[in-house]
C-alpha cells in the first residue's frame, strides 16, 4: 500500500515559470515602482510622492502659514499611516529637507526647532521639532479642493490622495530635485522664481520661443547658498538645450585689509550642498599636506552667516593665485551636474530641455484652470438653482408659509405647486418676474424645495429679496465670463498669465529672499605657479640612513659631522639641498620616485622611513638619491651591463608608485649616474676597464637599453652558465681633463690619457689602470 501523504501537494493557484522570467518580471515591477513612485519628480508640480503626501497631510491637519505649529512626529506619523507606508524616519528626513533654507531655495515647510545646519549636523528627533506649511507650500496646494487635479486611492483604499498638486509656480525648477532610480537618475538645480515666471510669461506670449531665448530670462541656476557660477555661457546654453550638463560653482570671497600691508581672505558664501565642517577639514588637510603652500591657516568665524577666514603664508602672496590653487584642491569649487530627467504627466520618464519643463508646467496650469472653471460652473449652476427657488418663495411668500404650516408633506407640496398660476401669488403682479420666461408652468425642483425649507425666518424680509436678485445677476455675469473663458484659448492663457503675475508679486525679487543669490563671473585663467615659487626657499641638509630613514636638517651643516641614528643603523646618503628641490630616488627595481624636499620630516628626531612616503617595496634596495636638475641627463644601467641615457625630466614621477624607467626582468638595476662629460668609463667586477664616448650610448625614455660592456660566461658549481664578473661601477668624464678616482686616505689620482683603455662600446676592456681601487669603485 503506497503512502499518498508523502507526495507533494500542488495548490490550485500555483504558477510555474522559469526562474529567469520570474526574476525579470519582478525586477521590472520594482524598477517601475522606484522610478514612478519614489525617485523621479513630476514635471508638473516638481514633487516626488513622499513630498506631495507630506504637504497634503499637513493641509489636512490645517497647518497653514498663519496657524500654529504641530509636532513633526505627528505629521510624519499621519503621513505614514494614511498615505506613505514607509519608515517614519525617511518621511521625517524628507520633511526636514523641505525646511532647510540652505538646501531648498523656497522652503515648503516652516520648521521650529533644530532642523540641521549648513555644517552637516542632522536635525533633532521628530519628537523635539515642530512644523507648519509655508506660503510657498500653500501656493502649491491652491485650488486643491476645487477638483483641479485627479485624486486616487491611498495604499489601503480608506482615503484618497492627489496624484499631483495644482502648483501656482514651477516648483521643479524653483527648488530643484535630486534622485537615483533604477537605471536612471535626476539632478536639477534650484532657480530664481522671478526669472522662471518671466520665462513662462514669454513662453505664453511666444509659444515657439527657442531655448536660447529663454536664457535671456533664466541665465542659470540660483542656489540657496549663493556662490558664483563660472561656467561659460555656451556650456550653460547647451545644458539647458539638451537637459544634461554641469555648472562650475565657486565660493564667494573677498580680501579683507588687516592694516600694515597684511590681509586675509574671507569666504562669505560656499558652494551648494557643500558641508561647511567638511570644507574646513579639507582646507586643514590641504595645509597639512602642503598642497597649497601659500595658505597658512584657516578659521571658521561663522555665526548665523558664513565667514571662513583664510590666512596667507606671507603678505606678498597674490590672493588670486592662492584662491586659484584652493579652487583646484578643495571644495571651494564644485561641479553641479544637470540631469533634467523627470516624469511627464506623471507616467513617462524623459530627459527634458528647459523649454519642455516650462511647457509641461504651463500645460498643467491650463488643465487646472479648465477643471477649476468647470467646478465653479457647477457651483454657480447649483447656487442659481437655489436662488431661483428663493426668489419664487419671496414672490409667493404667503402661499409658501401656508404650505409649510398646514401641509403634511410640505416638500412634495412645494414641488407640486404651479407657481406661475396668478391665484397662488401673494405679491403684486408688477413685482413678479417669471424665472422661466414664457413657460406658463413654474415648479420647484427638489434642491429648491429643500433650500426653502431650510431657510431661516430672519431671511424673510424685503432687503433679503433684493440681495438675492443682486447675487443672481452677479452669478449670471460670472457664469457668462467663465463660459467665454472656456471657449477661448487666448482668454485662458491671459488668465494664466494674470495668476503668474500675482504669484510673482508674492514670491518675486521684491519679496524677502526673492533676489538672485548666485552671481555669474568668468573663470580667471589659471596661472601655473611652479612649486619652487610657492615654497619658501631655505637651505637644508638631507640625511638618509642605511635602513632608509630620511630627514631634513635645517641649514647646510658639515657633511662630516657625526649624527645620531637608531641602534644598528648608520648613514648612507647625506648632501646639501634646498626646500624647493625635488629629490629623485632610484631603486634596484629600475623605478624612479620623486619626493619634495619641503615634505621631508624635520631633523630633530630620527626622521621617518622613506618607504612610507613612496611605494618602494621592502626588498628593493635604494641605489641613489639625487637632486633633480632640469635639463640634465642620467645614465642608468643594470647589473648585466645594459643601459642607456635618459633625460631627467622624463624620470619625474607624479604618484607615490613611481615611474618605471629601466626594465630589469631577470636582473637588478645597479647604476644611476648624472652625465657630466663626453666619455664613459666602466669597470667590471673582474677589474676589466673600458672607455668609450657618451654618444655611443642611445638616449631613451624607458627600456632595457643596450650592451655597455661584455662579460664572459662561466660554468657555475651546478653546471649553470653564470657571468664572469658583471657591472661594478660607471662614471663620466671630459676627455681633455682625464679620469680621476678616489684612493684611500682621501687622496685622488688622475690618469690624464685614457687612450689605452678606449674602445668601442660593448667591448670586454683591459686591466684597470695602476692604482685603481681594488673594490672596483670610482668613489
């Protein structure tokens, strides 16, 4: 008997599909949700769903700009519970950003308490802060209750929420937006509202206006933190035309005279989205690493405003040069990328030009105007219907009172009565005007009868009848105006222009904070100042030990002076230099490393390991340390006797990793010698001496080189071929001066005629001259 309970059960609703298809469909759903419901703003009101829901929740809580404040925890809680089923922390962060005047050009939330600052400090917890809407937020919601936009169900179907706000101004460009979706992103800078409305008015007047023409009204972004845009005008025009580009933004600064020829630079405005505390840290790092030697100190003297003081190293420093270097090495200059990727009609993501974004806003305003007009027509028609009933009641007041007083069902009786019948009228014939014109039968509708029954007794006076007739006539006139508006495109755009002008009066440049904050300037030509000109020139003595510890002693000390080293260590290199010099370090791996003499540690201690300043492996020996001389040439050679001449300018390294010059695959580098003559003298480890002209050695920038001296091959102990000797030392000299070398006891010997040892390059050579050191070294 088989056990059927062990067989897997298959549900009726289960669907089998390939894993690739299942993952693809679900990821596509997630991507669309991220793009449409989280990351990209709507081109019509410039808001993402979370911001729109926050403002709608605040309007439902009646947090008007002139009303009281409410705890932020209550606002974020209502938003999360009713409309935005995500974390309350994310909602509060989004709301806090709308209240930060250094992040938003026209804040939509009026915050009370700690909502963060330009230093980068976070807002206080939501239970400690309070908020309400600003006038700008109220302007975005204007007309929301007049069926101006579509409403949709919230996430659980209990309530409805607006799919977009009416928005009386182009908030997308006014406050900007930033977001990262799946496969796309958006980054829109803030702009000046007065300029935006001027451009909209021009676009209403000239619908086919070119993008370049709109730049006459909108020259560029207007960041809430000010600053100076130094991007060329043609680049700005191209960015607005294509919807993609970037803006170079610099801090605003001025020179402050301190008296007696001294001065300091004061930064009063920093670039947008740069945290002031991080900027100060970066400037301090620039001073410590001596990237900008002209800068001596930085101080933050900010209070309510921004005031960052930069002190030069000397009063002779050019402020323009110092600031130019700081712009290149710190966040005093940033690039704001423009990516105008928005949702058109709330559905389609598209990278739009400036004109397309403004056109989307204007089209939205027209839709709002038409919908509000239809809504007003319905209200007028309803009110006119009620007024007609009131007027009939006043003209037949006694009969109305009689019906209400004695009839069992006064509502049906009022509706069944023929009010055009003269016997039913209690008022005089001359005062009666039939509301239906020539229609002999006049009856009341259910709406009219209900309104008459709900009418107060105090309204039953002659003066009220006059007011009703006046109101009826005014509504009829308004209705005619609305119908004319709906029938004419010109009248519609004229009405929109009037609304934009009213908004400009409230938020334009004449209002507090409405003036343009970000200015424009041309970027001054960057002057390349050599490092030597920026570093104070002082004499030093460079000391490097056998273990690679390096330091710089102040002044030119006696090179034979006894110095202190770590236990087990001893001197290796010691020479005079200056702080403006560049040191060339040559390793046995054939790489050159560059170290600035000004960056060497002081000579009070034992120094620091040179390998911490450059990426020199621990198993690679330091062969030589030279002071760089522009225009000079070096001879580099390997232990196998291959080498070439290289210009010193070609061995300068820009990074810590150095620059590979001599290729040493199966050997090591052995010699680095500066060319100071016209002939080369080379000696092998088996004391073979060879002299040949420098011209026979090729000049290269990198490579293995050519054979300098030939060595015999010998059989080693294990039968392997080995070189009999190898390169021991090399030097250059002038032929007419002869060759000199150092001997023991500090003596020097000179051989005036080297003809006996002169031969072609790559020869074996002859026995070394008489008196040549047995260690086969020239020094």
